[in-house]
C-alpha cells in the first residue's frame, strides 16, 4: 500500500531517479512541477553549504508553484543519501535533510536504523535501493518504509536479476511501497511495472537527455543517439557492477570489451570530489532503455510523453 505522499500529488506513478553529478535543483523542480517525484544525490551539492541552499530553493519554489497552480499536480521531492563508509558527509547531510523536512529520502549502499528513524521522526519516508532479497530483508528489518528494486538494465549501479524475478520474489513477503528500476523509458513500461506488482516506476537515464540536467551536451545527445546494445556492464569504475555507455569508455581510451575487474573493497563514490567523481563525469552511466529516447527535450516534454503513453497503454488493455 502506498502512503499518500507517493500517490496524491503525482500525474503518473514515477520517481525520477537521483543522478550522480547530473541531478540539480533545475531538474528536480521541473520534474516535480510535471507531477513526477524529482530527486538528487545529496553529494551533488558541494560544498555542504550548497545543500542547505538547494533544499531551501526547492522547498520555496515548489510551495510557490502549488500556490499559483492549485489545480495542477505538484509532486514531492526526494534526496538520495549514500549510506556507506566512503561518504564522510553522511551525518552532516542527514542534519540538513531533517532541518528542511525532506519528504522522501532514498538510501543506497547501506541500511541503518538511525537514518530511517531520523527521517521518519518528522513524517518523512525512506526508500532503499536493493538488487537482491538479502538486502531487501535487511532494509525492511532496519526500518525502511519501502524498497526500490534495481533490476538488470538499470543505469549506473544495477543488479543482475530480471525485473520479473526481482519483483515476484519481493512481493512474496513484502506488501509495502515497491518501486522498479531498469530500462523503463516509456509510459507503457510504467504500466508494465505496475502489472508486475510494483507500485511505481523509477526512471533515471531518460532525464539525462533533458535541457535541465547538469550533463555535458555530448552526454545528453548520446542518450538520444544510442540504444540498449551500446551499454556495458562492469564494476571497474566504483567496485560495484553498473551499466555505462560504451562510447564514453572508448572516449576515455579503454577497450569496453576487455575491461579489468575492480576490487569491491576499494569502493569510492567521490564524496570528496576525487578520482571516482571524475570517473563518473567521464564515464557515462546509462540504462538499457535509452532506445526510446530520440532527442534532447525539456523535462516537461519528457513527462508529457510518459503520461500520454501511460494513458494510451491503459486504454489498449482496457484499464
């Protein structure tokens, strides 16, 4: 069952996934104005003082939009926290999230009861990224409100399981909020996610190819130019397997067909702006669903297309 925050103010059951380096207030605000939950990783705001500024701006602009257009759906927003030992900013970020009462927090790479308790203390909800049942059980046991099933084909860090298997096995024991990530790039796929048993779709890569995204123009155009066959699955860049655009690996002077394995114990997500942050900037994370993206557009245009396709898909099957 979905809490009201995840259904009452949405135009379509979609959360825009947090995109490392790329998500920013412009993108988040545009997503929320379109009735899609917008999100960003807290580590995108650097230095930490910028996170305070971003949260202030997002809250104020969304409140103003709601007041100006009360008849429209203005979705809530989310912040992604990396709950991992390499993130030396975690506690400071949590304090700011609590200060601004961020409505939705997405946690990744670690489930910690204290983090969930802090967010839920003011009425916020927590959604945790998972790729298998072990991590799913751990997240719920430690107090997460809901789960984000990151299936095969998702951009950036991604699991190996088919979405059919991952959703099916999770729904055998969990009846709370469940989102699905992995190659969802059109409205029909959003409806398919619901048909499988997910409550919402979690969409990232298509939003890279929008005007508001903080990505290089070449990266945005690549989202429109390439397809699922142009994606490489490797753990070289962060120690965790993920999907990346083959073209960016070639541009970095590496052979995408002969990449070495990375040491998972050396995971680093660039919290200090070091080499791994540079790797994420130069090596472009991307999901397998980008064949549906034909051009660089505004966030509103992308949202409108998703909503139109979603409603058309519902009509086709008579729901």
